[in-house]
């Protein structure tokens, strides 16, 4: 397995793969890998001959009061997990190799990014789109795999790929869960024992959507909020939206998506379910 530290060397690695006739799969991550990330690697392996995992805690997608500095990092462990998972290359760039100090060109999706997570994290998706576009340009992958847990992110990346004609197929892989239903996330590492107990409220709120006849969006939103609050969680949003436009719906139909963001102590967790 190659460990690559600069965009230039990563482009050279990818070129070599293409010249040898290999399809490249990219799994962009911010590291602190868990089984959820490894399931994205498995999905990439099914669709490509050589899989690269990028590990980069991207500063531009964190707001000034967010957890960029404290975001969990463990490069040695991540590299070992990638080796075990038979990854062909790990791209571990230093921030200064990814962004020029006077970088002034960014990629900004401007419709899907305003609600849901975008409302409480202004600028977040501009940072995500910019770094993902950069990773696509560096690697030129045939396929890239993202997790469904970040549903809004996935929708925005798909839109970016469509609107900017990136020649890459996007695969969205299902969310992996702990035995009690909590969606796997690197941020779960922040939770105390008591908060970890409360955190199950997110998946419980989504489970409750399946009970009974499909009622209105308003009823379902209240149902989710009630369950989140019963678990001691502070609700950021509990929404039911159209899967493409991410706009709230009132009359529920198959394929609508329920999305939740809630604070467990100071940790903000997200989850979603396609109805
Ligand atoms: O989902 C993530 O981990 C990040 O937002 C991503 C896509 C790797 C961009 O930094």
C-alpha cells in the first residue's frame, strides 16, 4: 500500500494506475476510520481495481466555533486499517499542500446548501464541495463513494458532479450502525457514557416514523422532536424532505427522507432515513 503526502505525488500514483488499465475508486474521509468507512472501501472495491482513501481534516468545512482543532485524529491507526482492508493508496496530505495561503477560488453550490445542516453550519458545504472537487481533480477517480449518513452532503456532491461535469460516478453507501441503532460516526468518540445512552434517541426517532399509517409531515416532525427531547437531546432540526430538492414536504410519499440533527451534550449528531 502506498502512503502519499502531496497532491502532486497522488496525481502521479493515479496516472500510473490509469496507464496500467486500472479503474480507480476514491473514498474521501476525514480519518479516525471506523467500520462505516471500511464499508465504503468495500463498496469502492466492488466498483474499481485500485482503491484510494483520502484522509484529510478539511479546515474550510469547519466554522470558526466548530471542532476543527479537536476533531479526532489517529493517522497511524487509519493507515493500519487501510492496509488490512487492502486499500491500494492512502492520501494523507498536509493542509499546506492542499490550500495555498492566498487560495481564493471555491466551489459553492447555491440551492441545496441553505437548509438543514447548512442553516446551522454556514459555509460548511462550500468547504466540502471545494475539497471534494480538489480531490476529484487530483485523483480523477472513475468512482467515488460517500456515506448516506451525510445525506445532504451526498445530494450536494451529486449536484456538483452534474453541474460541473466531473467524469466520476458517485455511489452512496448505506449507513452502518452500532447494535443499538446509533449511526457510526467519528464524532461518537466525543460522547460520555451518559451521552452515548442518550444518542440512541436519533435512531429511535427515525424508527418511530415507520409506526402506523403515514401521517402528515407536521405530525412526523413533532413525533421525531418528542422522541429526541425524551432522550435528553437538543434538537437542531427534524425534517421530512424531498430527496432531490431537500425541500420540506407535507404529504408524505415513498422516497421522502427524514433527517435529524441533534445535540448530545455539546456533540452535534446527524442521522436520516429514506421513507
Ligand atoms: O464526509 C466527510 O468525511 C467529509 O465531509 C469529506 C467528504 C471527506 C470532505 O472533507
